[in-house]
């Protein structure tokens, strides 16, 4: 009795599977937003390719853009002040940078009440909002994402970040009414549904760089995208260096092993 029942159950499963295969459409219906959505533009950085390296001056400019612009809404929870030593900052500069943040949450040791203090190199970049509720309340119920891993978390990585920051524009004349940005949203063809709550964050001349580098929107977007590549994978260059060292070692070891084999078995008949 068990075997016939098992056979019938299996037969029913196969029938359901075949029904799903033959009744499911092979292509999805066209979405109107696909017509206006654009793929991210390519952003060439020194950290690309098989032999990457960090452009420290560019990363420092990107951090400045983050601090003066992006940090008003976006957190960088996974990056500590002391980590920026990788960008070429000295220990004294790191301490001064940490002290520029004087609202690090703390507890008053005398009263036990919540308090604030100046930053230490071991502290992480502070979040702009106390919690998610406060963040949504300040951004029309939209939650600004943490940027620590944004170039890893978003398809397109640095290209997506760069394209999004430089892609704000007026909606095209032929954009369907249902895709028009409602009040509080802004059109950007590089965003999935074309409209996002973030207003254009960058404007020409918004940040002044000490080295006199260009500070138009494209230049600043490139700099901050490079900085966010570093925050997402600060060991990227070292990882490549270790990988190449291991590859060369294995290549040499393979050659020595082969020559040893030929030497050992040279007088042996095969």
C-alpha cells in the first residue's frame, strides 16, 4: 500500500512540475520604467584591474566630500577614525580629525546620565541620527543607507554610486504620468524605480580642496566613489599584492618541482 501511494505522490509532483514549466511565460511583461532606466557609467579608478593601488590624494578628497556633504544624512558605521591612517594621515592628524567630532555618545561617569565627548582615534564615524526612527522622520520616511559597504551592496558598485550622484536631471518629456516623480522625490535614471527621496547632494564648487583639485559635481562624485571603494574593502590592494606573491611562488615552485622530477627520473626508462 505504501509503494503505490508513494508512486502516486511522485507522479503528482512530476505533473505539477510539468504544468508549472509549460504554463509559466518565458518572458516577463515589459515594465515602462525599463525604457528610461540607464545602466551605470564606467568610472575608472587606480584601484581597478590586476595591479591596483590607492590614489591617496583622491581618497582624502573623497573623505572630505563625505564629511562635508554625505555625513549629514549617511552613516559610516564600520570605519574607525584610526583607519584613515591608510589614506596617508599621520597619528597627530588622526587625533585632530577625531577631536573635530565633539558629539560622540558617552555616559557621564559622575551622574550616569547620557552625555557626549570629543572623538578618539578608536571611535567610529558617528551616525547623523540617533536611531532609524529619527532618520526616517528627517527624510520623509526614507532611510538613508549606511555607506560603509555601499559599493559592495549595490549592483554596479562604484559605477552605480558615481552615476547616481551625477545622474539627477529633469524628467524627460515623454515620461509616463505614473512614473513622474511625486512631491518629495527626484528623478534619476540610474535609480531602480527612477525616483528617489535623496535630493541632488552635490553642486559645483560645494567643497573646496586644499590641493586646488577640480570641485565640479563629476570630480567630487568620482572622489567620494573612490573613497567608498576603500571603506568597503580597505585591504583590496594588499590582498592583490599577497595574491600575486603567492602566484609567483607557486609558479617558481612548480618549475623547481618539474626540474627535480626530470633530474630524478632522467636515467630511468619509462
